[in-house]
């Protein structure tokens, strides 16, 4: 409970016991195993590498305990739905995630998916406390985290300029008076995409009106007729197929990579019988 809550006081409140009792139990456990399991600070508590390994075993033990109790009390409880908990970092196309989870669910009947959104730091904290099974992100794991996580490239998508047809025609006109409004994707690249790739692809000046990693918002502006949106192609596939928008490809621009991250102990598998692979683990 301390590992999940990230705090001794919150863990004590959830278990309705005194904080001193929780501290004593943790101290006794650390004394028994002969290693530090938690790193304490004024604001939070983190698991040590040994604590992470032990916590993984503890989750399995509690899962088996629940299954045994269910078998004794009510066999129908064993039929409960397994839950896959996925965190999506801002900037990842919801269209891509939808297609990924749709493919996954066709291989795993009876799986319920729980999706959370947030920053990388927020979701990585939940992953470390085993409150998430996986994170989908545009960022590679940080170097200091590689010892405890595995990652896999799930896909990629090239940036493109997207707008309704009349705006695309206007932006391509030579000697256009006045700039075209641009709604820019906050990309993970170190290069200046606007100056290096977008400006050479157009014949007009640019006026940046928005900078965001929110792809649904950029998709809205691409369809609004107010200007051009710079975003990954995967975010507007349906609109391109329907013909409501057109795209100017940025062929030389680096592709946006999409990664899946899991804790090493999970091996990217769901618990229970009939487990299937979420994605092949390497890194």
C-alpha cells in the first residue's frame, strides 16, 4: 500500500491504521529481507530496485490469493474481466492508440481497457507503482530508467501540413499577400521544423497561432478552414480518406516515433490464463 500510494500517511489512511504501525511493518519487512525496500523523502516514497522486484512478486501473490478466495467463495468471480491499464502521453495520436488497442482486443477476448492521460512524468510514476501496465509515448525512456523498463517502437508517422483544400491552394499561390495562419505540433525533434521543412514547402509567410501537443485540437483547426495544421499524418487519416482535408507531405522531415513502455517484471503480458502479448518486448 505504501508503494502504491507513494506516501506513508496516505497508505495508513487507506488501511485505517496509524502511520506508526505502517512504518513498523515496513521496517520489520526490510529487516527480514536484509535490504532497503523504500527510499523516503519529505514528499514521497519510491521503491528501491530490490523493492520493485519484491513488489512484483507481491502483486502475483495477492492475485493468487484473490483467485483462491474466489474459488472458495464463488467460482463465478473467476470469470471477472481482466483489465489492461494504459497511459497515453500528450502528443500521441488517439487514432493510433485506438487502432493499436483494437488490434490487441481482437487477440484477447474479455479484456477491458482502462486509459489514462497525462505527462510522461505523471504516467511513469504510475507505471513504477504498477498502477499502469504500459505507457504509449513519443519519448524514449530516460537513460536512468532503462534498468527497470523495457520499450518497443510501436509505429511511426511523418509530419505533414493539413488544411481544407481551399487553404492548401491559397498557401501554394505565389506572391500571396499576407501570411497563412499555422497551428503547430509540439514535436519531439531538436530541429526547428517550421524553418527547415515547413517554410520551404510553401510559397507564403507563416504566422504561428498555436503550439500544442494536442493532436485532436490540431485536427480541429485543420478542418476549420482557418489555416494550416502541422501534425502527424496518423492523426488525420479519416479526414484525408474522406477528402475533407488535403495534406502537403514533409518528405525530408524526421518521422514521429511512437513507443510502448512497460516495467521489466511484467514482460508485457496480461495476468491469468489466455494471456497474450501486448507488444514484443525489446529495447
